[in-house]
């Protein structure tokens, strides 16, 4: 179903950027003190600043400033699951992770790539 992940309100997105974002810069983009709020998935960095769910006090703030690939694949908000490693997830969890990428890509601008990330895709 093509409309499965379509936003309720159309979103005009900028072309994806591939600016280098260091892990330290990503960590600082956690929405604290009204600052930028980023979430990375498979090394791609999404700007979720406008969504209160990722801001301090929000249900998904645990993902802010981090690569949340593993947690998203596991449908987990446990802090110990919020990390970039996802290659050892089950096929079902990998499918869930890919669904999250589709969801994010239809709603949030890609602002860059995590410098040194090794979790970009499923290639060996």
C-alpha cells in the first residue's frame, strides 16, 4: 500500500543533504534549551526539531541526538537499545526499521550523515 506512511498533512521537504555531522554534533542536537533536535537512522540524520515528541519531556526524547536504528527496529524506547548497531536484528525487525526510515523520510528533512558511521546499509 503506497499511502501507508503518508503524513496526514502534506510536508514539503528540502532535498536531502549529505553534510558531515560528527557524533559530537549529533549528540548536541538533542533539543535541549530550544536547540536543534536530530535523530539518526542507519547513519542518516533527520531534523525532528519541530516535533514535540522528540523534545525534552517527550515520549521519544530518548532518540534525540543519537542514532536510534536498533531501538526503532526493536520498537523500543529503552535507552540501552538506542544505538546504531542493527545488522544482527531479525528479518522482521529489519523490516520494521526500514518502515521507520520510510516514515521519517516522508516527514523530516535529511540534514546530513554521521561521520564515521558504519551502519548505512545492509551490505556485508
